[in-house]
């Protein structure tokens, strides 16, 4: 059974992310978040969530990439009000606070960000989903619903 992300240090979680999502290649991880950061409004926080952090799928507890190499996605959460403006007005779960995911199934909900998302998928060779949220919702999901996350770049900072 994978170690619970809440029991791990930030360095251990980062190492899990690099191992699972980036094939152990630290340089690929850095290239991923730098490319992401360059394509986003200044001050946008970058957070990774989901099975790359926990090593288990939310729906059924299956391990990361349990359906084969490169099959699990990277769930990128973008934190900040400026980046949320990139989503269509009807693409929110909570208007002004939490968007629906930009993904292959729904690429038109944030059309200016989709080329960046697609280039990230080519870079890492796996699906990438992007969602924007407020710090409040991110915190609430962590505390209330037990959905841990890893802060790659804090809101308002640069890597």
C-alpha cells in the first residue's frame, strides 16, 4: 500500500511525483513546470494534485499508471484569479472560485490555454488536465475532503 501523502515530507512527495509522473527524470519535471509557468499569467500558482501525489486513483484506489505506462494523467491546478479569467464563463463549478477541468474531452473551455496543455502532454508523453481555483477552494479540498496536493510554484512567486 502506498505511503499516505500526508505522512510524507515535501521532498518525499516531490520525489514520488518525479518518479511516477516524469519517469524519475528531474530535468523533465523542471522543464514541465517552467514551460507551464511561462505560458501562464504572472503570479499564477502551480499545484499538482491527484494520483501523482497519492499514488492511488481517487475513484477506485488503483495505483498510478495501473492501466499501463503513461496512462495516468497529471492533474495541474492553477491558483489565482487572473488565470481563472482564461476559462469560459460557463466553465465553472463555482463561479469565480473553481473551474471545470481543461482536458482532451473539453478543450474549448479555456481556448487560450489549450495549446499550452497540449504541448505539455507532448513533453511528458501522458495526459495533462488543467483546472483553476482559488486558494480557499484548494485549502478546503485538502482539509475537508482529504485531497492532498503539492505546491510546485506558490501563487505570486516564480520558480
